[in-house]
């Protein structure tokens, strides 16, 4: 099995790489668009020094690409780790492509001075646990389990009103703001602080990760990357009496496949918790999503099993479990 890095600017090489990713996604989650080519290419080509992304392919003895990997190496923080996803074409499994890819990932990580390897995989409810067997066989331990929950949208308006009426008495002194794509300048520093906080405030299980280094420039780079990936960002936040943004929630909407949206960050600063702000910003964002994207029929979100507060918020909104996202860790 021949494993080589590819240049994401090479149209043919990237097409072969993405064909494996796409086939694997469609086998795992039938009927869903999953990652789009433009999204993964934009991530691999992103500039700014936050992360270095490398794409690898595994080819059989005929030269046919049957495996693919994406490796992300943080550059501003967490420089001890590499985080990877591996895909093997459903028609060519159990031929050694996954093992060859992972061996190469680990070797290159060590050469780069990385000491922790993370691999991620999704697992629909009731799915074959082959991903778990593979990870354990290669010395990885499960460090975090996130449950994936989906919500059919537009959300039930009556449910949203009931939740909102229950929350508002505890949120006196705060106001809800919304925007699309670009954070207003007056909130960008606060948005950076929220990005820093979510990296360590959310339950992390046994993951050997450190606080991420966020500033306003990083917020703008992330927005630029979303635009390059042909995504829209649907955002709602809570502002306190001093005019500071103290909570935020972000839905990513692929413009090329708007039927499925993805919940990303939701965070409330610790000193402002207890006011039901997490629920209120999510209600506002679901309403904004329905307004700007009537083609969207479902939103997916992931929460750590022990994130009881956010799980309760999502279940109150009507999200239901459809699978899991597992993060596996190995000290190299």
C-alpha cells in the first residue's frame, strides 16, 4: 500500500482523494451530503498560521486511490498534537489502507515533534463498531464521546415560545443580537474571548488538549475560511448591560447543500451562566435560520455525554440522538 501526501491545488489528486471521502460519508450517513469538496479544500488551503492541514492518499498496487486522510496540526496552540480523520472506500476495506494511513500519520507526527495523536470517527446509532475495533487495535483509547443529535427544522414555533417565556424572567438585563457571516466590530474581541473559553470550558473527557489562543484576527480568519468554503454562518449572541457579548451560538450552513445545517460553537461565559442565555440564543438562531434558509430541513449538533446543561437545552428544543462522534487518543 503506497501512502503519499497530495497537493490540494492539484485538481486530479484532490478529486481522487475526495472521491474516497464522499463514498465513505454516503455509506455511513445515507441521504446526507456530509462534507462538500469545496469545504474540505478550503480548510486544506486556509492561510493564517492557525493550523497546518495535510491530505494523504493510500493507493493499491494498481495505483487506484482507496484510502484518504486529513491531518490537522495546530500552530498557535496545542502544538503537541495532531488530529486526523481516516477514510477507506467501502468497496476496498480490510486490505490494509487504514493501517497504512495511520502508520504514516504517526510517523509524520513524530517527525514534526508531535507527541499526541487524535483520530476522530462518526458512528450512527446501531452501526458496525469496526471503527472502535480499528482504533483499539492500534493502541488508541477513547478519550471523548460526543452524542450527535438532530433537529427537524423549522422548529416547532409553539415549543420555542414556551421555552422563551420560561427563560426570559431569568435573563433580565441581557439582550439578544443576531448576525450573519461577519461578527460586528464592536463584538469581535468578545467573540475571541468566547472562542478561547469554549476550548477548555466544555467537557473534554481525557483529551490532552490545552486552551486555544484566540484574538480578533483569528475570528476574522475563521470567517474568511467559512466564506472560502461557500458556507454561511448564522449567529446569535447575548449582550449584557455593559454592552459586552457574553454568549454566542453559531450554525454553519453549506450553501451548496443547505438542506443540512451544522451546529458549531455554543458558549456562555462562566460568570454569566444561570440566566438561560444558552437556550435564548439557540431559540433566536433557529428562528434566524428558518428566515434565511427555508430549504434547511435538519440541524445536527454534537455534545459530550457529560455536558448535562447543553444536552438538556438541546433536548428541550427537540433534538434527538442519531449517533455518536468518538475521539481516540494515543501518546506517541
